[in-house]
C-alpha cells in the first residue's frame, strides 16, 4: 500500500512565468522524484512543455551544492553552517560600520518564492539600504515603469482566460510565446486563433510564434519584421494612421472618442508629437513596407477587442519605457483597456518574476509597488516592521554592479547569476573581484558563485514550499517533497537565520505561511489572500479583502493613477546607443530558446533539454552569409566592442539582412559578453536587444568541452 509520503505532490513548474501546475511523485530515495501531469491544473489544464516535463532532472543532479563553503587563499573548503553564518554576519556588520549600509547590495531571485524575496528585501531595508533588486531589471523593468506610471500596476492588465475567450486581435510585439511561453501559446492564444482571432506579430526574427500560427502562409495574420530598435517609429506610423483615418471617417470609429474624453489624459500631447510625422520615412527606417504597417493598424483599430502582448524585444532598450508607453498609447486611444480581451500584457519570463516585484524586491518600491519615497506608504510599512526604512531609492542591480569595489563593497546574491545575466559580462566578472565580501546562496556552483567568499547550499524548487505569482497575476502555492541533501537549507530558513543574528527580532519565522501573513499586512493587493484561500486554484491580485476572488482584468471603472485616468504621452524615436558603422556593420540582437532558461544554471543540467540545444549558435541572413563567405554550420566569431564569442552559424531567412541573432544561455559562448550595458534613464534596464557587431570567419572548431554552468 502506498504511504502518504509517496503520493504525488501538486506544485508549480519552476521555469517560465505561465505558472503551469505539475505533480511531483517522490520515490523510495529522497532524490528520486518523477514528473507527473496534473490534469486539472488551473492554468495549463494538464498540458506541459518540454522544460516542465524535464524539471525534475535537476533536483538530484550530481552538481548540487551540498555543504557550506568558505574561500581561503583562493580555494573553497567545506565549513559548518555555524561557521558560515558567523562569517557572513561578521562581514555584513563590518561593512556597515566601516562604509555605511549603502555599501552592501542585495540580489533577490525570480526563481525563488514570494516569501523568500519578501524576507530578503526586508533584510536589506533593516540593514539600512534600498540597494535590493532582482532580474526583472534585466527583462521588464521598463514595462513595469510604464504600466505603473500610466495605468497603475506593473503587470498584465488582463488574464489568459479572458484573452482566449474575448480577443479578436493579438498584437504580439517583441514577444515570442511560441518559444518562451509555449503552453500559453498553445492552450490560450492558439485556441483563440482557431476561433477566429487574428495575430499581428512585430519581431525582427521569424520564430516559433510565426510558425505556430502559419503567419507567412495567410493574408489574415501578419509578421512585421522590424529592424531592432525601431519600434517607436513603427508604432507612431500605426497611431498616425489611426488618427488620419479617424479624421477622414469619424463614423468608422478608428479611435474611441468617448473613452479618450472620459478616461484618459494627454491625448493632445500625442497629436502634437505626431504633427509633421513622416510615415514614409519612418517605415523605411523600420525596414517594413508602409502599406503593411497601415494594414496592421486597420486590423487592430477595427477589432472589437484587441490585446497587446509585449516582451523583452520591447523592454530591453535604452528607450524601453517609451517603447511600452507607445503600446499603452495605442491601447488607450482605441479604448482597448478595462475590458475582457484587451489590454497591454507583458509576458513574464521566469516563474516568479512577477511575484518578486510584487513583494518589493526592487530599489524604488516596497511591497505592492508602494514608492519608498512616498512618506505615507513608507510609514504604513514601518508600522508593521518596527523600524525606519531609507527614504531614497537605492541602486538597481546593474548600477550596483557598476559600483563593485567603489561605493559597493559587499554583495548578497540569492539565486542569481549576474556574471552571466548582466550585459558586458566580461567587465562584470572583472569588477566582481573588487568586492571585499560576497555571499552566494544557490543550488549549483554558478559562474557568479565562483567569486564568492561564502557559498550557502540551498534546496531546489521541489524541496520547499511557498507561493509564486505567474504572468497574469495568479498567486499559487508550491508544495514540497522530501529534502534531498541533509545539509542544505531552504532559502527562507537561511535569510531568516541571518536576519535574526543581525537584528534579534523581525526575522524569526517558522514557515512560509507565517511570512506570507506578514506580507499580507504590508501589500494591499495581496491583503485578502490566505494560504487556505489559495488552495489549488490560486487567486489573481488585486485581492483586497478576505473572500475576494481577485480580478481577471484590471481598470474596468478607473485606472490606479493619481487622477484615475490613463496617461497618454507622445514619444519620439531614440536610436539604439550603438548603430552599425564601418568597424561593426551588423546589428546584434538576442533572445531565448524554448529548451533553455536564462543563464542555463538549471536547464543545461537537464539531459533532455541539453540534447535539443547543447551549445550556442548565431542566425545569419543568406545575403550576409554570402557577403562574408559563411557556410551553414561553419564556426564563426562574433565580436562587439565588449568581447567575442565563437559559435556555429545558421544561415536562415528567419533574421533580417544586416541583423544577427543569438542567445544568452550558454556559459561557453554567452551573448552577454557582447551586449551593451547602456541603461534606460528611468527604468535602468540595459539595452540587450541592439548592439553593433561584426563576424569573423575561418575559425577552428572548439574542442567541444562543455563549460561548467
């Protein structure tokens, strides 16, 4: 007879932000865990992608960190937890005493739970600094900024379910759900398309999204293959076309005059910005025929319900905030907000990147996106926490990295890998060695952990419980099976212990539910949730009072801005910080693969996933390949002003002429050795999506030895 412990455990996939439910069945040994489908899972309805099906392969991987490590004379040795804790507390106290609290930086993680990130950001603020951030800075910080400022909340305005049921047009801009959110694409978007919805894809690269809807084979759907970094001109053509058509034929309803009048502000500024705008010149700059952009504008504006999906192709630019603002402009002038099947919807890349932001692991906001420089908000949180919170926003993670060895002397990294994930990664590796002290808390020896002074072995996603928040704001519970390695500890247990040793009170929590109860007190949008209420279905925030069922879509009656109005603001084109020149004549852009995940810390240790794509590659247009003399499958070196990588060339029309495309997942040849660390002035997100590059051919193949990831 099966014991209670051997029954399958219902939890959430640890990979992308869709929030798919899966089951994990424990075997006879602690590390023997098997994936099982969860047929009634609320988000994915039992379906799972290749990553989710392979997720259990990393739980008992041979590379797992199993004991604390302390570096002495440049080498790691095993240590006791007591020794590791003592060293960390001693160093954190020393740095604060010698340099002040802002000499420390704290990195949360979108791969860990809400409760763990909540406690880490509370630890940073109790330490006396707002220098706490997470990897949303690298993917959607500009989206969060624009949505929060112009609409009220930095999250999807709608939900997968209402989009599937009500949307007539899917405007997918700089996102690739077919590759990066495959279950959302197949269960929701594709079903809507089968029932008549139209897809307009805006992306420099043809990809699995293009192919999943057979966009190139139909007149119904469209792929606008825009040149990287020209999204503002393209959207300005769309908006200008809609305004012109409305002037010509007001009765056709190209814009929603009543919605604009009653629910928005700034429309006149948008019109002024586009006075004298040259659509023909803008279309030429985008590399897309003007008539195609005008047709796409007509399809969007004439739909009863049109939804925008935005991704890192929009956010990862020095003008990322303006990119997303222009999407908001388009939605607002056509009345495509506050209703089912509409909205501006960022597709979040990691399973808890939404929640990590929600709980305040960012330098400018407290839990619930309450600004740290808002006296009233800060005081309300201080009343619960019992200590003063610094009133000035802290440094973002890239800004912290820029200050390694200068104003920043110490770093606490929980589950992140900045040496691979940050742009201009070669310089990051150099600067991180200038720190006086670093602690890395992780499950594997990452590229970042190698530079740490203390390494703390954490447990994996399958070994601990807590909550995560998916891309459409659904807070769900993850449930644990047995711990695999006896001397590892849960992230929550580690942060709780360090906080208690540093500050005596405020960090002594027995389990995630106890932390969540405190989170509810300081995060208004989570206030009505309890662990019992979350159950197996989860709840979508905002949920203000117990018994609320949450909201599938936002802003039905008003926007959560100071005026209650949606903010329209005209924007003008800002070229990428680097454009092609004689020395670097190509545009380099980057994106993810379905089979891999961020820096590959987990996915490249999965045999199933690694077999699909064991190493990096670069897509090159046939005309560029002919000009350079590149054969398909040939080894080439890609160079930028920051570094070089050697990869295999794939000659394909998926990319535009003059544009090369590669990925950040592989330690041996990561795209982030090449990417530019110039930042959006407001959101501080780096410009990953456009850099000047060059190709060299005639490279000898590498020896094939896999990099330690």
